[in-house]
C-alpha cells in the first residue's frame, strides 16, 4: 500500500494523510419534504428520515479531513411553512440534541449553534445551551447547526454594529468578527472550503454568504434522506480535484506554496 495512506477510516477506505485535515464543510440538507411526498408520506416523515442521516455524516467527517461541519437545519425563511411542519422540525432538533449531546462529548465533537435565538422555543434553547456547555472541550470536530439562520440578516446586523467597534473598522477581518457575534458564532467568521447541497437544487438559499466567498460548490441530486457517507466522500474528493486560485493564477499559487 502507498505509504501516504496511514490508517483505515470509518468510511471503509484508507485515509490520505497528504490531504488537508482542516476543512470547513457546509451542507444544505435539502429534499426531506420532496423525499416524503414522492413516497406518499407526510413531509414530517422526510424530516425524521433526514435527522437519522446526520449521525453517520458527523461520525465520518473527521476521517475525511473535515474539522468544522456546518449543517443548515432551519432557515429563517422556514418560519413561513405550515406551523405543523415547523413544530415537527423543532421537535426533531430538541430530540436530537437531547439524545446526542453526551455522545458528542464522548466522541470529541464540539457542538454549537449559529443563528437567532430569540424566537426559539424554551426547550430547544435549553438543549442548545446545554449542548454547547457540555461539548465545549471537543477537538475532533466542530459541529455547527444553523437554526433560525439567515446570512443576509446576520450581515445586516453586523453592518449596524460595525461602526460601534471602532478598533475593527475598515478591515474584512474586523467585520468577520462582528459578523460572528451577530450570528452567535463566536470568534472569527470561518471561510467555508466546500459547500454541499443535496436535493438537486443549485442555489445558496441565504446560507453563509460571506463565508462562502471562495467556497467550492458541489450539488448532489440525492435527497437528504438518501445522502450517505459515500456521497459526502465523493464531494470531498471533488473538492480536492479543484484548482483553487482565489482570484489569482495557478502559477502564482504554486509559487506561494513553494
């Protein structure tokens, strides 16, 4: 076996140690409702099936070189959906957090939530705060759930606050820090390396717009309940095949690396 492959991962294939191990991957988990409707089921059944997919994806992420994984769980625009569907999604989040927080701590997964908190039901807010406190020491993976999240709203809030933070005025880095505060992310807004969207749609849907400025985009035709570790692996492989120049040229990037 090639010497660059040093261990067998949870994905069932060797881990390539020459690849980046600090990727920030963001996923728009789309297609739950359509998956259910295609099977004659209520949309809530699709969300329930989609929640099951999260655990294997989270467990496999570190072996794929993912250090930070941000999942779009509930858009601020989703409040316009029927109340019964939204309530079902919120209940699934509560159940998932209550069931998985201790396991995440044991597995070295740090959990945090970005987005607004003033509109979340009390039980969900309690589960979020407990998860963040209990898993704060996790270093194997930083799992972020975007709940009641709108990138444009976060950018707008950050713009309103920006001039108040005079020491940060005029720099992208400074605005990124204010943006993190505006979305409860903490620290510096982390650039996304790879954005994956399931469900066949090809749009960003107001998700991490600032952070995705130079993200590689991969769109999967699979509905989220059918998404699996193999599909995530294919997306990460596609990322590594891309020539990332950040507005420059390949020759300039080669020179910088050298």
